């Protein structure tokens, strides 16, 4: 047996293995996943989760979950709970749960120490004035008039920032670095701002001055013993500041290092939590878990599995170059994952009655059909066959062209799936000339699975038995936006929503087998696509969400 081909390392894995060989940080591997609890996780976060937790798993390290809860105006316990649920659903488990707020006192003490060293000061200018003085990448900034105020005055004002005496937005604490630096992030970055309008979800009103991300993040890594602080490419320019803050406080040979990979951008969607929040708040989607959303909970509700998402992320890989992934790759990953696991069933979206006139009235018989031809262990199930059935209206055509191989009145034979060969004898119309019923005869010697059932015909059509079938609501989900890059358009992204991203079909007819279906069970509706049971589904009112079609229908549109 040939050895399995060894999967090449991504560049982060190469760095980790080099660090282990060189004994950096004693060869210890510790990562963290640091989401801000201000929204639900999306598939871009899933890419980061797979990296952070995957590195720790692969190299016998530790990965902690740390909530970056430094901005109480946007944070909520609801988001904390949802983030933990999504990580577990993806199949990962953290070693510890931490919060940036766990370190508020430590961060405060370090900031006060910087003030005492003359490396930080309280600035009373407005945000607009500070921004103006920052300069441009080619023009040095201007020093704040408060940059050289006495240390004792800075200490006193810093304490007032947190006492409630100072109004929100009227003061900030800035690091004193270099207003002429070519790196704009070094031009006296803000370390603390005042927030009094919202209590913190964990600390209440204890704190009024809150640390900024660039200051809190690296120090939190240092407090926890993180060795590899892995983030996305937009933080490359922040890395020198990350290192500068740690340089001020590190007192051992250990230090964390930041590494960056490309973020995940996908066509026909937006990956901005701000824009997603707008969609939710303005009712343009039905919540964070709307199956059209790229959120992990939305993908889960739509029927994506953890394996499909992780396989997709493995295929696209990690690089140092930004790009956009075609959403068809994600959809293909879902098909590839669901094909061997989803039970095949018949679901008739647009039913029309079919009567087999030479089949005895009142008679019914059990037939056997396979659950999944791609899984030899999936077994079979029993289905009921009788005189009156439903078939898809589109599987019949009265005046059919030569290349239409399904049911027509011209004497052509077709097979009913796992049943008999039939041919149409007539169709019944109402007063408006609409076909309401199809009459056929069947060949009783052509039963599937018998010797006569081997007879070949050019088409097989799906059906359900009228007396035993059940009604269901089918939700056909499609891409959320009508253009590939809604974020890159000059037009308001809300005007670019795909008006056909959801089509609801009522009173579809499905096999009675689906009565036992549970929420998030997966099925392939034959010739229709892959579907899952929606969370609002009940035995008496079944609801199915389309995960993906059987083929990429957008390729035809484009």
C-alpha cells in the first residue's frame, strides 16, 4: 500500500516548526482566538478558528478563547454565548476562557507606569483635532499642546478619566512615541478613552476609562503566555506598535510574536460585521442566523456541516496575499460533503396528480428504495405505491420537443423511481385549459429490482403516493447579493441585495419518511438539491432549507 501523500505545510506551520527546532519560547506553542463580542462569528472567523485551534492541536500546544471586551458600547452577553456555541459546533475546544476585562487592573497599572516614565500623557483635544495633527504618510504630524505636561498632572487626570468626573470623549491617554514616524501607528497612539454611556457586560460601571485594542491586545497575549499571536493581514502595520508596547513591559526572555495571514473574502456576500448588523437591524434579513448570511450560525441553519466548512478552508489555504474566493468553492465543498451522507428522498415541489388507470383501485404495495447509493451501509427503506401519485408538473409536457425524454402523451415510456415503467394515455384539463390530471398505464412486469425491472428507458421521474405523502414548506435560498463584490461597489450595498435570494414554496409533497426528520438532518431531494430541516420545523408543519443545488446554477446565469 502506497504511503499517503504528506500535505504541504502552510507558511504559519513552517514558522511554528522552525520555532520549535530553535527552542524559541522553550519550544512551547500557545495560541489564542480573540473575538470581540460585538456580533456573531462569520466564516472568516472560522478560517481564523481553524488556524488558531488547529496549530495548537497539531503541535500539542494550548489554544485559549479570549474575548476582546474593551468597548462596552457594542458588546453583549448574547454574542459571548453565540461565539462559544459556534466554536464548539466547528469541533474545537479551548483550554481556558479569558477576557481582556480580566486584565483591566493590570493594564491600568502598566499605563500608569508608562506615564511615570514620561512615555504617556493625557490629551484634552477632540478626536478631530488629534486626527488632524497626525499628519500624512509623507508629512510629519504635529505634537499635541498637552504632550509635555507634567507627569503628576497626567497621573491626576488619568485617575479622573476613570472616576466619572470627566465627560465621555473629552480626554484620552496617548503613548508618547514619535509624531514624525513613517509608521502612522507610532504617532502617539491612543491607549485609553472614556466611555460612560454604556455599562460593561462584566464589570458594570467600575471602569470608565477603557484600553484601546492596540494596547490591550499585545499585553493580554503577554499576560497569558501566548507564543504565536496569529491575525489577519490588516494588522501587519500594527505589528511594530504591538512589539513596542511589549518592549516597555517584558521582563523575561519570553515574548509573544504576531504573525499575519490573508483574511477570507467571498464573492456575493459581505464580511463586515458592521454591514451584517445593518442587515439584521433593518430587517433586510431574518436575523444573524438567516441562512443567507455568511455567519457560522446562518451556514449551520442552511445545512452546512462543520466538515464542509473546514474542508473548504483547507482547500483555499493560508497565504500572505489578499484575494477573493468564489462562493462556488464553498458551495462545492457542501456538495462534496453531503453527497455521501445525505439520504435520497422524493420531494415534489409543483405537484400534479397522476392516475395509473390499470392499477387496481384501493390496492397499495410496499416497494424498496435505496437510501444513498454512495454509501453501501446506508441501507434501504420501504415506500408505498398505489394507483394515485403526485409527480412534478415539469416532468410532463403535452406538446414535447424531441429532446424531452420525460412523460408525454406520445407513447414514450418512463420509469417511476424504484417502481414501474409507465406511459401516458391522456391528460385532463380544467375549463381554463390547464392540465390538472395525467392518466397513465403501467407495465406490471417492470417492477424495479425484478428481472423485468432491468428494462431500460430514457428517463426516470420522481413521485410520492397521494394518500401517504405529507405537505412541507420549502425555502430555496440563494446568494445574498446580486453582484460579486457588493463591498467594492460605489452603490449602497443594501441596494445590491439579490431579490431572488429566498423563494418559499408552500404545500410541497414529500415522502412520509420525512416525518421522523430532526432539525439539521440532511437530505438530498432527488433532482432538486441538498436540504436540511429548519429550526422552526415541526412534525405537523415541516420546513426544509435548501443548502445548495445539485449543480452550480449561477454558472449558467453568468
